[in-house]
C-alpha cells in the first residue's frame, strides 16, 4: 500500500523577513497529499501569497505566537508541533520556509518512503544538507553546519520537537531519544544565509527575541574562508526567480577576517575529518538502515 505523506511548516512575516517560502512550498507539493502550515498572525502579506499558490493541498492553521516565550527558541518548537499535530498522513515531512527540494530528487524521496514504510525500525528519513552562504555560489561546509538532519518522520509514533530543528521520540515515560533513521538519498537546499543582508538583519532581530540574547550585526564576509567551498551543481527550478531578485550577489570572505576560537576549532575538526574519513558534525538521529 502506498504510504501517505503530509507536508508541514510554520510561517510568520515570511515576506518582510526575506524567506523564499513560496518556492519552498511549491517544491514539496508534488510529493505530499496535504501541506499544513501554522500561519502566525503577522504584519505583511504572507497569508495572501500562500493562498495565491492556489493548491487545494494547502491547509492553513491560524496561530498567535507567545511573544513572552524567550526560552531557547521554544516558540519555534511550539509552532512546528501545532502544524505537525494537524497532519493526517503516515509520514510527516517538515520543511522550513528557507529550505527547498530539487525537482530531480523527488522520485528518490518517494522511493525511500516506499522502501522503508513496512519496516517499523525506520522512524525517520535523513537528508543531506546544502547550506548556501553569502551568495548562491558558495556553500558552508565546516562541522559548524549540520551536514544531515531528519526532515521526515513517521506520523504514527510519539514524537516531539524541543526546538525547530530536530525531533525526539517519546516512547518512554519520562525521557526521549533521537529517532532511528535511514538516508533519504536526497538533499535539502538551505537558502537562509543568502537572503539580502537587510532581510537577514531583520530575521536575526526577530530570532534574538526568542533566545534571550541580542542580535548580532549581519556581516556575511566575517567568516573563515576555509569553511566555504564553491557550489558546482544546479539550483531547484522553483528558486530561480527568488535568487535573481532577493539573494545577495556580491559576496567574498573578508581577507582581513581573523578566525575566532570557534572557527579555529572547526578548522581542526575539518582536518581530522580529512585524515580519518569521519563526520564530526552534530547528529540528532541514529542510522539503522
């Protein structure tokens, strides 16, 4: 029997914060039976743009964010779970508003779902990440950036998101664990750090309110050049217009940037990865297949 898939996400002020959310939604729609969006009350025309996509699979859940929730980004977890709890599919596919799928990989994702659907040991699917940085021509590749992450989980198990990024499986009374997962054989294209700098500053100003710390000044060039490599592939078709209009174009690492202690630690980690063929980035899953 073919497994059903629900897509889900959460949004608020996606236009004013520079999210390519329309492209994100469009990239996932061909794969899912429904797309649930927890849509926070905002001040721009995000809602109108979502509705203008005009797909009957899209279902909106109107929400109001708790502006007093400044505990380690937990407001994002709340919104993520509001959307997930409204999903009805066998599997739930979470895609953030700056994450996009490539049309050439949708078949591989569907095949992975069908291959593992009958195996209850596989609770989630893990995607390889392409983190674009500074401009669409560059990728961030150091262990500071998660190389893989779960974006699809069985919607028939007890799962919980402690923040917007990952899940815990709650099959014990008081404690959770990372999901048991298999590789999806596909990528998530992450464009959050190529939006125009003014959009990025607005986004950082908002995020800081929910993490109890001040927002840093956005300077894309202030990065260790060793943490970057050129992108040689193709971008998803649905991203072409957004990249032409909204992405940074003129980017280069600052040649006078002095590596921070954290960046020096990641330089060492990358050297160890090359020597020993290992991946030292953080993981929120356990591979079982």
